[in-house]
C-alpha cells in the first residue's frame, strides 16, 4: 500500500493501494500547523482504512515547490516513515499532483499550476495534457515569477490552494509500475536560503 | 524489561546539529551527530534556514548510522523521543515531523521533551559514573542558550534560576572572534588566540554583577555589553594606530565570560544550599571554563560534574535518555499533535 504525504501548501495525507486506488485521505488546510498535524493525519488514514503501518510498502513524498518550513516537515515525515517500514520512497513534484487531479477529472489541453510562493511571487509549472499512462506531461517549470505581472497565455491557469495527496499516491503508483519517471529526492525550494552576511572587521594582528 | 531499561531513539534538531542517539535505559548505544557548522562559517553565526535545510538532508542518513551503530532494529524501540523546544522553530519542526512519522510507523509512543533538561540528562550517560544526586544546580552554556537551573528531580522538577537576557555565551565568542578577525565558530578560535595572553591585561565588564543589577538579575547573564566593550577597545587602539594585542584581548575577554558564568553558578549553589554543580552545553568544550569551574567548585566544597564533551554538545542521546527516564517513571507519551515551541520553559520537561 502507498502512503502519500504533502505539506507544500497545507498538509494532506492519503492512503492508496499499490495501483493507486484511494483508500483514505485526510487534510489540514492550515498552512502553519504542518508539524502539529502530520502525525495525526498519518494515523487517521491508517485507522480509516483499517490497515497497519506495516502494510505500507511505498511512501509518496510531495517535494514542492512550497514555502520552506512547511514543505520540509512533510518530506521529513515521508522519508522517516519509509525508513522505519523499509518502504520505497517515491518523490513526486507537488504541482504534478494538482495537474493530475485536474486532467484526470476531464480537463484537457495545456494548463499551468500556480501556487503561492510568498514574497509577492508565485511558483508555476506548465503541462500539456496527460501521457498515455495517465501522468501529466510537464513542459516547463517549476519556476518562480512575480505575482503581479505573471500572466498565463494559451493554457488554463489553476491557482491551487491545496495539493491532493490522493493524486500524489496515484502518480507514485505509476512510478512504481515503471510508467512514470520518478522525481529527484530533493526539496524544491526554488530559492537560495535567506542569510544576512555580516561584514568582517579588519584588525592589526 | 521495558520498565527497567527502555530502548529509546532520540532526535535533536534544535540548532545546527542533527543528533540521533539510541539508549537502553541509561546505557548509551549510539550517538551520531551531523553538524552544519561549516555551512554557517562564512556567515559568522548559525543561519536558521541553512540549519533547517541541513537537518532535512542529514536526518535519514544519521538515523541509519545510529541504528547500525547501536546494533538494534527500529521495531525494537520502546519509544521515540524528540526535542520539542526550546530552539530555532524551523529547525525544531524538521525533527518533530520526523519523530511523529517514526512513532506512527513503529506504533510506539512519542516523547516530546525539553532540550535544556536533556543537557542535564546527558550526565546519566557518563560511563561508570555514580548516579546524579538531587537537587543539583546546572549551568548550561552554548551558542544558543546560557541558563542556570535548579534541578530537584530530572524527571519532574526543574526550575529556572536565570538565563541570558541578550546573547548566549557561545554567541559572544563568535562575535568577539569576528571583531578580532578570527573565523567561526569563535570558541576554539578565541581559545587558540588566547594562548600566551594575559587574562588580567584588560578588565572587561562582567555583565549583571553590579549590586543594582544583582537585585533583579542575580542569576541572569548579559554578554552583549561585553562584546561591545571589546569592540570599542579594539577600535580605539586601531584609531590610535596602535597594534591590537590579540592574545591579551582574547584571554581577557574569555576570562570575563568564564568569571561571570562560574561566579553566578557558585553563588546559586550557595544560595540554594546545594553543593552540586553540573555543566552542560557546547561551551563546556572551553578548557578555561572547565578549569575555573573546577578550581572554584573545589574551593567552595561543591561537587562538580562534567559529562564527556560529546554528550555536552547538542545530541540525540541526551533527548533519548531523558525520555527513557520519563517512561521509566511511568509518564505516558506526548500527544501526537504536540507543537514545537521555540521558547519552551524549562519547567516543561515533556509536553503532554
Ligand atoms: Zn543545547
């Protein structure tokens, strides 16, 4: 069974079978409480589906893009859960899950997934429909852009307010079956860390 | 069996060390630490976002290394322990997220415990040491904290006597090192620079030791004035075109820090009638601090305890052993929705 965890916007957790069929899902929309809720949500989907942690053979991890502090918590949880259960870790770009959900529910043509990147910027990824196996075809991104001036041309724009972990699990299932390339196991920060460099003083030695 | 010597894995990510430790009761099985210190060097201090990113990268490899070193299986654990505060919020949350997932994955209780009290608990892991006697005064000094505690019982009765009202002592070392053109981290650099220097060459101020300050801040510390005094002193020499005697400045600065740390700790022992003092935190690596503490404690008839240095710096084993003690004493695990608290008070040994 596949456990999927994403904390790139709110926190969403889903449990699916090996073919990606949804068994249970739990979400918390609040985008500041990832560290509080992640354990509770994992336990909830296990309980709801009536399975034990030992039944998990793969963990799908939403890799972002997303605000750093929250994003890391889901990835830390996914990686650790996978190690604890000897399960396979399947990193998935979070925007792919948003696109997959939209495309699998009937949308067609090009679309652009847009999420809040704070500091008056958005993160965006462009897709050109589904691959034959049912994964969204990523053609550009993820990138950052200025919110005020960012315009989408020739594609549907989806301003996502959450990442569906159910879709994350479905994409992970495709990866596990060799029908979708796995994303790198690296958080997608899209920004260098903030630092304040301090000036060095010169002193005669 | 569990009641006597629970097998606990502890996760520590409150500052710049990713620490994973495994204990069986009070026996240390492994203590693995991945530090992001080198990444902070060019900034002259811990950069929270850099530290948090490094925690995420180091977490799983460090867990795997600790488990391998301990020769146990994760499924054998009786509990998962984690530092829930105090510390850098973003850094703490990486460990908290991981610990919760680990606890649920293993079906084991989560013990979300206090970093500072963990430093006191580190003493229990000292090989072949006698049991810690209570109450004890504890002086915990690092780059992130400078606190004086009265520990009546490690498991359920710890009080704060005082703490720094501005910089931590370790931070003062870093800042003064920068004033002297020395690299980060400042502690070992100041030590090296102080070799052959005269600790009495310059009388730098001892923060919060004047009678008027002692009324309100008897056990509190302040190091920002000291740092400024050193910077002014150096600037004055430079402005006058006189060479700066780096060894004397380093030795005199270090003496001011050590003097005020040890004086206040010994005073706390006197005032509380507790003839026991425990040191903890990364600054304990400073040999001058250990020497002065040993001399003055001996002169005052105070028993001084200093855990091995790799247990004084931030580590996961101290978090694991504190949780093991709580578990042994019958305290249940923490709620799965426990929130990281960057300013967790020492009285909160474990969050419910
Ligand atoms: Zn510490």
